[in-house]
C-alpha cells in the first residue's frame, strides 16, 4: 500500500457490487457514487460484479451474501489487505441470520459498513465493534413549482416483494372522493407478475400510475415537483430514495422499519405500520389536508438533510479508507467500541 504522512493516496481499490453496469438498483448507484468519491481522493478504482483476481490494496464489497464469493476469494488471496464489507439491505435484515455465506463475509471483514445508524443494532457485538455508519448522499435538487390541482405523491422503488410496492396504490382506494392525491410510481418490475399487477392497479385506480424504470434524472425531476414521497418497504438498508427526497426538500411518509427509522429518526411523525394501507391512507389524507402537519414533516426532514450531504459521505468514506489502510496494516484487526457514525474526513482529522 502507498501510505504517506499526509494520509493514504493513490491506492488501488477493488469495488465489488452485485449490480451490473447499466443497472439502476440502489447497489449500483452506491457503487458508482463511491467510486467517484474515491477517484476524487486520488485512488484507482475498479468496479466489478465479481472480483476478477486483479491485485489491489483494498476491497470494498457491497452485500454480504451476493458478494460472498468475491469476499472469500479476496480474503484468501490477500489475508493482510483491508476488506470492507457493506450491508446494503436484505443482507442486514435477513441474510446474516439465515445464510452461512453472509455470516462468513462478516467474519472476514476488516470493517463493516451500515448505511444508517439503526443498522448497528442488527449486528452481534463482535461485528458491531468493527462497524461504521456512512449515510448515503444525494446532490441537492432545486424545487420546482408544484401542481395546484393535485397533491402529487411519488413512490420510487423497484417492484419486488421487499419493497411492498403496491401499498400506496392500495391506500389510494381508501381515500375520500374529494382527495386530490395523485400517485406516480417509478421502478423496474422484477417479474411479469409484478408488472401485470401494476398495470391492473393503474387501470382500476385513477389516482395511481406506474411509469416503469426511468433514468435517475427523471426520478430527480419528479422529486423536484411532488408534495410527498412514500417509502413503503418492509426491508431496507438505507434507501437512496429517502436521501434523494431529503435533498429535494420533499417530506416523507414511511413504513416503520429499522431502515427507515435510521434515516428519519425514532420520533419522526410520518410513519405507518408495515403493510397497513388503512393507516397509510389516513396519513396521506392528513398530509394533504393539514398544512401544519405537512410543514412539520418538511421541517423534520430538513433537520435530517445534513446527514445525506455528498461532502459528508465522501469525507466519511475517505476517512474509513484511511483508517483501515493506515491504522491496521494487518487487515483483520478489529476496532473497539459500539460502532461509529463517521463524520466527514476533514472534521475527523482536525
């Protein structure tokens, strides 16, 4: 490794993500954003779906289960090189309990990263000791004029079981006739069954439309104009969509799951019980009709926005790379404590 007095520079980093080039999944978005940040710090970064065997100073692998083969091979080939493993969602809230490969990945990791602070509670103490929290970021979005004849709500997420993708559409059926709610859902259907159901709901519920998979710039344009984001997942590591909403100044209604609580705070007033479209409908109606409540959600989201600033994520990631490369040359050494929420690098070094 190339370690200098001013810090770690010019390292060769292998960044492994289970999502291939061209994918619009959260894992791919995270990988590409982190690769950009690391290159800005002077590192050489190779993004791969699976480790190709090329020698590098450090590996960062997203998802303990889906990247398990790369993690195991890299640890065997380079036992003294740092290995950062990032728990991105289903692995944090499911796989590490039931999948031996996911658990092995945790054991091989020099450091473990979770994407919001509530994720620390999911880890066993010996893994929590080497865990770090890095919130995902989004570039600020300039708000555009909102529709006056509609109360626009968006759902941003692929159509798969973990996202509970149709809960908002089902809640729309329970809204009073006078409601101005209009729901726009963007995201790729992971099966024909999901696509057929989305089409059927769009046909039968005039308040709901599904646009399918769209480029990120269209997602951000949509967020710039809506009154509200609904994040309905039953399992989430730290949703990019919530970070984007915070960047756009858009308030959020979310299912009360650990991944959303870690993003928005324990006492956030915009939660509903998982899978409960009746409770969601009541929250939608209240947010639409109660100006003070809508403003409260906006204020609470604004207070969380600094956690998702790009400079914070870049600094935290840079600090973590410096920590594992400069402070723990033997790779497998563990940190102490109960996990750390990483502040920007510049502040840590000051």
